[in-house]
């Protein structure tokens, strides 16, 4: 419920930002946030998901595993930040864009601490702490963000607020984890670190492919169509992303329980996973139907005329939700049954498909092309996952 609150509370903030900034400036802001998400996913290297499973299976060695995850998260973030800095200075952006990008890179570093603590919270089922800390960070960001925009400050100030709120949340997360969950032990060798990295490789491929699947459209649209189309698309995506968290939160909450159950009774755990898989798709249909009916009236009343095209984009995007619900439950089944390589192959294929469709459709149809590409890819993803899961069920 906390995750839904965080996403729901963000929607009016993003809509207010879009109305205040206009499509072009909001489009650049959305592009920076998408870039932060993408870089953070690269630096995570799949450790969030692999680490959660490892912590569940090695409960007695939790402090040492937690220390290794933290070190690898920070090192991965720093490596990607260095690459991004070189690329940024090579492109020589203007002062405002440069400052915004630098603040975005600071957020990438902070994401290492968010990913580490979230991994530990998931493995130990500390969902209450995770919820409270996530809400605290978002409330600070939204409160300061509204104030900054109301006072007429620039996009740089808005990004600074984002980083400050994130830093405060990270500090609380690390203190709580060290004092109440597990200390971080750094008594490990280079060999231990490389072993953890090797185990995380399929999860890294999976994690990066998932981010490409979700956010490549914004990056490609920025390069091909520019800030204004990105702004129009991301108004629709702001509504859509709230519902995307429904399968994400549900699958994360179920993963540790299914993992533990699989070690005790594999057949029963698999049956339980398939039950969730079947019901998840049905749960997504009424959500998509309601938002299809409400998309036009909501956007027409809340947004300026410049965003009129966002309504149709949202209608198309919402029909991804039933497929995403099933796919997320399917990913859990593949994870608990150690089908890591198969999962990675599926997501690489899905990422390649969405990039190919984005490159084909966005130049001609802009935001609508991105929405159609997402829906078509999600349906194909669902078909591939269904065929793969049939083998496990058999």
C-alpha cells in the first residue's frame, strides 16, 4: 500500500510539473529521470534480485553477504558515473542541462544504497520498514518540489530537491538496516566478490533488459523527436507507471515466501506460483478497462491543451497491465525454480523487440508509436513467458 501511495502521490506532482513547465521543459526533466533509472539499473547489475535470494538461502551469513552487496552496488554506480561524466562533457551541454545531469548522476550514486537496503528488506520481509522509509523520502521530495515550482525556481532546483530527499531517505535506510536488521560485515575476499558477481550475471542481464523494456522509449524519443514529444508521452506514462507498480510490488512481496516454500516442497510452491499467475492476468483487465474509459476526461480536465494527445497514448498503454501482471508472476516462478538463464534470454529478446519497434514507430507516430510498441512487445513477452512456463508446469 505504501508503494501505491508513493506512486499515487507522485501523479499530481508530475502533472503539476508538466503544466508549469510545458511539454519541452517537462520532457527534458522526464528524460533525466529516465536516464537516472537506466543508469541505476545498470549499476545494480541484478544484485537486488539475486542478493535477495542469496540472503534467504544463506541466512546465517547475512551480514557478510549484505556487506558484499553494498560494496558492489557502490562500485558499480561509481563506474557508470565516470562513463556518464566523460560522455556529458564530450557533448558539451549548456549550463542548465549540465547542472541537471550532474544532479542526476548524484542520484545514481544514492540509488546504490536504496537498492542494497531494499534487497535486505525483501529477503528479511521487512516490508513495513521499507514502506515507511519510501513514503518518508517521497513526502519530502513532493513537499519541497511543490514549493520550488510554486516559487518559480528552475529545473535545476527541482533536481536538487530530488537528490536531497533521496539522500535523507538513504541515510535513514542505512541507519535502520545497520541497527535493526543486520550489520554490514566487510570480512570477505576478492574471490567472494567475484563469485557473487558471477552468480548475478543472469540477473544483471534480466535487470538491464527490463529497464530497456520500460524506458528505452523515452530515450529513443528524446533522440528522434525531442523534448516536447517526450513531455506528451510522459504525462500518459505518469498515470501508467502508477499501475505498473501493482505487479512489481505484488511479485516482490511474494518472492521470499515462494523461495522459502520451494526449498521445502517444490511441487506445492510451483502450484501456488501458477495460481497467482492465472489470477494476476484477470486482475489486470478491469484496471485497464476503467482507465481506458477515464483517460480522456481526466487528462482533458487536468492538463493544458498542449497535452491533448496524452489521453489516447494512455488508453493504449493501459492494456499492457493485464499482460504485465501475468509476466511478473511468471518471472517469480522462473526465479524460484532457478531458471535464471531462461529468464535472461526472454528479457533480452523482449528488450530487442521493443527497441526495434520503437525505432520503427516513433519516427512516424511519436508518442503513439511508443505506446503501440510497448503494447505489442508486452503481448509478445506474455506469449513467450506462457510457452516457457508450460515446460515447468509439465
